[in-house]
C-alpha cells in the first residue's frame, strides 16, 4: 500500500488523477521553471525559507513552496552579466542545452529576488568578483522599485543588473534536483531545483504578491507540520525538505549538492482502493 501525507492529493487534483488513470486524457507540455531553496544556519541547525502561495493562484494554491517560477523568455538572452560556472556546466548538470541552462539559473535568481528580496548577485571587476562583491542589502526603496518592475515585467532582469553594474553570482547556487509535473495536471512544469545560502548582510522579507505567509523553518519541523495537516505541500517540496533534514550545517548541504547526480523525476498517479496517490520512479506501480 502506498502511504504518506506527501503522497496524498488534494481533492481537486485527486479528481484529475482519477480521470487520467481511467481515460488517459491529453497531456500538456511542461514549461521550463526554476525554484531555489534558500538555507541559513540557525541555532538548531539548517533552516529553509518557505512561502505559502495564495489560494487564488492557478497552480498549487495554498501550497508551501520555495521561491520560484517559470523561465521568462528574456532569461534566455546571453547578455546578462555572469560570474561562476558557465551555462555549459549547468547544462550538463541538469541534462539540458546551454540556452535552457542559462534560463534556469537566471530564473532561479530572479524569482528568488522577486519572492524573498534576496539577490544572488555582485560586482565584477576585470572578470573577478572580490570577496566583498556580493550584494549585502536589498531593503531600500530603490531595490523595492526594481523588484516591482520585474514582477510586472516592465523591466528585464538583465536590464536591472546592467543598470546597477551587477552580475549574477552563479557560483553561489548549487543544483539539487529536477522534477516534472505529473501528466494529469493541466499546468505542467519542468523544474530545476537549486539550493543556496543567504549571502551575509542580506535578509529575507515578506514581499507579498503570490504569497500570504513566509517563514524560516527547520526542514524536519516543516514535514512534521505537514504530517499534522497544518500545511500543504506538493511531493517535490516534501521530498527535498526530507533530504535537507538529514544535514546539520549549511556547508554540509552545499557539499552534498556538489556530489549529487541529478535525474529527472516525474511522479505518476496510482489508485489505492480508489484513492489517488503519487508514486516516484523505482516504486511499485510506477512503471506501466
């Protein structure tokens, strides 16, 4: 029997899953997306930043997630300032081409800034970023104005960085996982999961918009809240939190990320006594 609160589906998704299992309805093509688990060292161990999506969102309403979203076509442009592993390195990491890899990294950094106020960027001098080159404060009104232009898409991320003479600090990110939305969902995403430590001096802030609640929480506590029915999560978030819960320090998470082999994971629905659950590759019922 397939069990676990992270595998149960909300009723509106359960109905779609039943229909998909029964009829094999048409499958939507997934869009490229990126999400980033911001981590920090707390008094009791590693803490992760999560937000709850407002209930009016078309995808994953009311779910607790990491900052993230779809790739903006302008994220694919090659002119954005960049420091760290080249797109070719990220392409190999996630099994995509270089243009897609660039878009995934930029989307992760941009969406994290939009949804948390944290910006993984810095100043570059003669193709070198000094130790003090990471942005250390994004709390001012001018930063908020830039953030809002990204949200309403009146400005591209590249334009904001260029105006501030900043480059994306790709060296601050680590690849963690790649998940594809199940086939029964009408909105589907091929999502690259990253992890990164909050840069010194920066602070997350509740910036509103797509989220009505934000929190720093230990991964194990988040999973306990899910098990108690206090929070909702999609399987990828729960699985990643479960993986992060095994580490005591931020440095250990980043080292583990470097050693991970990233494979594409797409949950599939199965019926257990008429109740839809999702299963992952390698589990009973996945192959069909």
